[in-house]
C-alpha cells in the first residue's frame, strides 16, 4: 500500500545541537552551510533515547564526539514548518561541549565564534558600543511608535534586557535580548514580518536560517547560567592549563571580565584544580604553573553554587 502524503497535521521530530568549543579565548559554535545552520536532523527511531540519538547523528554528521551533553529546550511553535513545508516540526535541542577539531574540507562543519551572531553580548573589554550607539536608539524609536500602554511595556522590557548600555547588564538574558530585537524587527530573521521604520536597518550580527539563532541564544544563555553553579567549563579545557588560561576561558563564555584574585580564590576554595608540577615553556614572560581539573571532586560532592566574580562596569 502506498503511504498517504503528509498532511499539515503531521508532526515531525527534529534534533538540533548547540555544540560549543573554545579556541584562542573565543567561544566557538559548530555550524553547517557556511554558518547559516546548527547541526540538525530527524530523530531516528532505532535509537533507544533522544540523547543517544543526538550523540549518534552529531558525531556522524560532524565527525565530532560529544563530551558533556544536556537537553536544552523543545521548540514546538505551530509556525515551525519542515523544509518541505508540509509538516509541523517539533525541534528538540541539545547543548553539547567538546574540543575543537579542524575541518577536513570546505564542505565540513565549521566553527564560528558565537559573538559573530551576537556581537552585543561581548562585554569582556567593557560595555559593548553596539548597545548604546546602535541598538538602544532603534529600540527607543520602536517603543515610541506604540500607543501609551504598549510604549510603557516596551520601555520596561528594553530597560530590563539592555539597561542603559553602560551598566546593570545581566549576561544571562541572551535569549530575551534576541527575542526583543526580533519583535522590534531589528534582526534579518524578522524580515518576513511587516517592518516598522525602527526595524528597517537590522543591527549587526550574522543571521541564521529558520529559528537557529534563537536556539543558539537559548544555548548561550543556558551555558552562562550553568557555569555559575557547575564547573562544566572544564569540559572545554585541555588536560593541562594555567590559571590565567582558565580565567580567560570562563570570561569568554560569560562575556564579562573577572576579578583576577577573586577568581583564583574561588577556584582554590572549591578545590577544583591541582598543580601538575609542570610549568609553561613560553619564550616570553615568566613561566606559569600548570594545573589540571580534579574531576573526582565533582563525583565526590556537589560543588557549592558560587556566583562567579564578574567585574561590573564603573
């Protein structure tokens, strides 16, 4: 019997992966199709669990083994059609951490800094000039275009997510900021909607197809929140590292600078690392001690949740 064609009520399950690595103090995300897509594919029923399924197809599609992995979010908006436009797609996304491996050819997956997609999220050297100079003026124009009640609501949301562009920046609100820019028509992904004058000129940032940049924003937000109570950032580190390298790695993920002494005191108090006995062999500068992650400390006890010593702008 010939199977009947898919109807609009048919639901397909799709898997997406936000796969993160660190290279040269840049948080990298694995992408496909010249950076336009996250690794994705249909859920295969031969896998006993969704997590085993996502590991299998990510490793098959990207040639990258997954280390730490957790389910991120399920996107089930009714306006998420499949590529053939015939089915509704329920997308189950995962966050995975690994170490970068070089691609073998131009058609292979490519690592890209996630700050190419969200340049306003990088506050490591101070407040992002994009926020004050580009984003806030356009959001203000968008807010002024609404009636009195909606205007107050928009202004409050702008203040909560972006602040004044100089302080009170909450690095965890990555998704809320992207969704606000989307609603205001300030990102290319929103171009299908009727654009107001405020949204005619998108803010800088590389777009992605479908809702993959929204999924990426969800992954970044989850990881930024998670590193404050669980040391998953060690999954991205080499076997041996200096304390400065560790600090720069955490800063890269958080998008914020940290107090050097407070950070080292926190790492020491938690007993997360131990010296290897080795030192760096750099040609310049004073040699630094090498450390390794005490993985057994996480297995022995739950590491106490301690807020990272992020530096706040003056």
